[in-house]
């Protein structure tokens, strides 16, 4: 018997005025995997996630979560998912413990169980010393960690993480990566949106590349890298070297478009085989192009994104249709970007 997909979405469309923020995206996410959605700010990642999480209506197309239709049965879908958005959903007037206890109660936990979950998560995210401090006294990184902790109080089968490590320091970011892997080891499925290439590479078993509202590529990290060549020649041009001449040499010999960062004089050249690196270096010497360092490695996801879209995956200014646009702080359902789980009323104690 074939397992039901955790997510099965076809032709998703979302329009804000004249802007098609999501333009016919298909997504199939298997149970038990980390699926990455990669793209710059304004690409449509968050809007697509909100549609799947019932936070935005679907204008066209269809989506199912574990076989449940998102548009027709949103209440059932919310019982199957957890979500953490890009902005903190915690109450600044409450302490860290009180916030987590409140989220636990809203998700149907008994009071004692909610307190136990709060204590466990505060320890897991290194927030024990701040357990009784009001959130107004937290740093930005501490708020983000607490917001992430709130989404992990229960273990729904599908968890949406919308750029979960934005603003985190490297140590906390690594801890979050370990936490995400642990969720999958416990049987959860994770849909992760990110603008960080290394994060997608480290975590995701499969990646969909989103650009300007459309899915432009999909595959495993290795499959995406192989699509632009089997190896990459990484060069550091000498100060004063003719960068345009270097480009022309690469095009003539390797038949490929190099990725050049003019400010740092770094150039990456996709190669069909590593042996072609020697031909490029000989061509540079014959043309009088000086270099200071050279290495051969696998292609990066940055090169993949550039080859597919024609521009890098560095963050771009968000595309917005005014203050209520898809990526604005006051966009649709922005207040609902907190944890969405079992719709259980908070009992008065």
C-alpha cells in the first residue's frame, strides 16, 4: 500500500492585487523527510507556506495534508500541523515559562504536562536562567529561541518552519539544526523555508527552488549541484587582473559562464570534469591573467541558484503589495503566524 504524501499540492496560486505572489507551484512532500523550500526574500516561500497551513486562502490549485483537503477541511488540517513563522509570537508581558505553559494549554495539554514541557524546552534551548524573566527583557536571539520552543511543545506529524534560524547566532543555529533532525528521527515531517544555502544543504533531503513565485527546480542537493557540473574550479584573481578577459577565457575553454564576485575577485567555474581545470589554468597563463589561489571542489547551491535563475540567492528586498502584501509585517494573517495546532480551548484554572 502506497503511503499518503504529507503534502500534495498542485498548481497553487495566490494573488495580491496585480502581484502573483505564488504562481502555479506544485509540491509533494513525503512522510518522514525534511523538505526545503529555498529562495530569496520575496520569492513566495512564506506565502506558499501560509496557504498550506490554512493561514491564507488558496486562490487556485489544490492542496492536501495527509490526504485532508486544505481548503475544504481547514480545521482537520490544523490538528495535523505545527508552524513557527518569521516573527516572534510570544507575549512580552509574560515570562518565558508562562508563555510556554500558555501554548501548552492552548494545545490541549494538562496544566502539569504543560509546565513539564515548558521546563524541558527551556533547558533544551538554553533559556533556564531566563525562565522567570518577562519577554520584554529578552534579546532578539532569545525571543527567537523561545518562539521556536513554543512550536515544539507537541509533536504534530507535520511541522512548518518558516526561516527558523533567522537572527540566531552560529551556536544556537547549530542547536536548532540538531533539534530539527531529532524531530524527523521521532517520526515528524518538516517543511523548511530558508534563504540560507548552507541550511538547505545541511538539513533537506530534497529542495524546491522558488524564484518570483514559481518553482524553478527540485531535487536532492547533490542532484541540483550536478545539474550545473560535476566540479567547480574556485579561483582568486590577482589584484589588477582583467576580470572581463578572465570571463572570456573561461567561456572559450570551459564553455560555461563563471560566477564572479568583482569586489573580492573570486571566480567559480562549473566544470563537466575536474580535468578541465588544467585547461582553464593554462588558458589564463597564456592570456596573462594572474591568480593567487586555486582549488577544485563540488558545485555549491549558490552556483545552482545562479545558473537556474540568473541571479544569486542572497536576500533581496521583499516584494510587497503595500502594507498588506505577502511579505509585509502587517500582511494577511500576520498575527496568526504563531503555533497552529489542535484547536483546544484553554481551560480556566
